[in-house]
C-alpha cells in the first residue's frame, strides 16, 4: 500500500487514482461477482468529494462506465441547499447526471450527541437506496488518508482491537447488490486540495467540520499538530495492521464458504474437525461472524482467545444471543431463547427478529408471529425451533396454513466481506 501525500501533477494523480479504482473494481468482480457498468459518487461540495467526482468521471469515461452523482442535503445548515446546487452546476459542466436527495428527519427523536452518527447512517441509507433503484453496483465516497488517521486515533482512544485499529476498509457491502468503495483512502487531503487548485476549481467548506462539539473534529485537530515523523510512524503501523486484518478475514471467509452451512431455518452447522485445524485467530473471526448472523444483533460480539477456549471446552455455551452445541464432528450455533419477539404483522412483508423476512400471500388479520413449537412437523433440531418463526391464529393459537406465507433467512450483507 502506497500513501500519496504530495501532489505532483494532474496526469500523475489521474494515474494513481485509476490504478486504485481498477484494483478495487477487480476485487469487487472477483470476490462478489459484481459487473461494474455504473457507478455513483457521493458529493457534498467539499474538496475531497469534488476531487473524487473529477477523478471518477475520468476513470468512468476511460472504461465506458456510466456515472451518477448524488448530493445528500441533511438540512442541518442554511447553506446546504446552495451547496447542492453548486455541485449540480459542476456536474452540468462536465456532463454528469446529478440528483439531490433531502434527508427527511424528526429532530425530536435525534439527541444532539448522536446527530453526527445518525446523519452518517441516514446518508449511507439514502445513497444505497438510490443505487438499488438505479441498478448501480458501486457507490464511491471520498474518505482519504487523513480520515483514516482520525479513525485510528479515535479507536485507539477507545481501546479498540487490532482489527478496529486497522481502520476503514476500501470496500464493504452496503446491500446484497451495492458495494461501497473508497478509492481515495491512500490519498492525503493536501494532495486532493492541490489537485483542485491546479485545475482552478473552488470548493465549499463545511463549518461543522471545525466544530469541537463533534468527536471526530477533536481528533482532526490533534492530527493537524503531528509532525511528519509522527504521521509516518502511524501510517506504517496502519499498513501493518491492515495486512494482518486482511489475512485473518480472508482465512475466515474461505472457511465460512467451505466448511460452514447457514441453514434456511436460521442456525449454522460447522465442520468441527476442520474448524480445529485453523489458527486460533481465524477460529475467533469465524465464530464472531457466525454468532453475529445467527444472533441477529446490530453489532458483532468480539471473540477473544479466552472465550474461544471456554466455548470449545464447553465451559460456556451462550454468547451474543446464541446457543452453541458441540456434537461429535459438528459445531451447531442456534438462536438463544432470549428476547424472542412476538409480533402482530402489519402489511404483507416484514422482518422477524432482525433475521427473517416473511412475505404473506395476503394480509392476515387474525395473526401473530412467534417461535415455532418443537412438536411441529419440521425436520430441524429442537433447539432450532426457538429461533424460527411461525404464524399462528390469535383467536385459537392454531397454525396458519404455510401456503399463505414464505420465510427467508437473511444473512448479514457483510458476512463475507474482507478487509481491503
């Protein structure tokens, strides 16, 4: 990994960007089977995203790829609408489709301390939705090397694991059909600004990027005072951490694809003998991802070496809302009997336990969804019934005809993601 801090000339910058974009496109094609004929670029009007827009447009034209530009207007500042028009004007100049999407929000439900994270999640959701609606497989954002340094310092302050300290990946899944790419992650902010200055293009400064009330801004100021030697030291550590994380996640994903089976009933079966042949650190990553998928929690539960040993020695068998069973040559992971929902469905399509998508053939009024009874005629282990939904009539607790609905188990979209 080569970090590009200094701007030389436009031709050099274009060449560096195209090499990164080509590499990431090849990865998405080989690992996810993505056919990249369209890309979307998220652009706010700041220097970073405008540089990305120009470079991505050059790369897209070179490969005959359609490019779309989207600006999310969070309506958090009076200037936001004008900044969106500014981006639209630039897109008009270079012949790129542009759309502004306004974030419709209820400020009463958003604590000010969570505004930064809430706005970021909303932005990704809106951009991913746009990409899905237009069959665009790749969303590019303008995260750069300075952002990576900030992420490292923030996570170090919160005692993150080595995996977390490796920072942001250049590719990650947003949906089953949309992938986020960060092709500027090895470019410095100084480089990107110099690129725009050379092209005599102005940009908009977001005052929120300098407001100390936001956590990331404080780390941004801290890094601003680092000397060249300190930046080089952190950069070297980041590169080493990223290489280790990539090796671990590559090994874990290979194992998951070859030796683990996620059943349609929401439990997993692992080849125990093959699992025990893996390095301990890969075993931890494998279990973390399985438990995250079967337990349905929003965030993954870290698995340490100590926890792994307790699981394999049967000293503990519940973790991350999962029940773990060791039987001969198999390791089973079931949903634990904790916080299992009982819901009355609304509409004809809904989620249950954040793991199953249930589609009704027709809207059912006399209906409740809860765990399947072990006595039902399903060819699954008794422990699996707790984590598998069934539709019952509320009036007499009898089972609705299964012809009336379909149940689909949903893996996390990033189950097979690898740090890039």
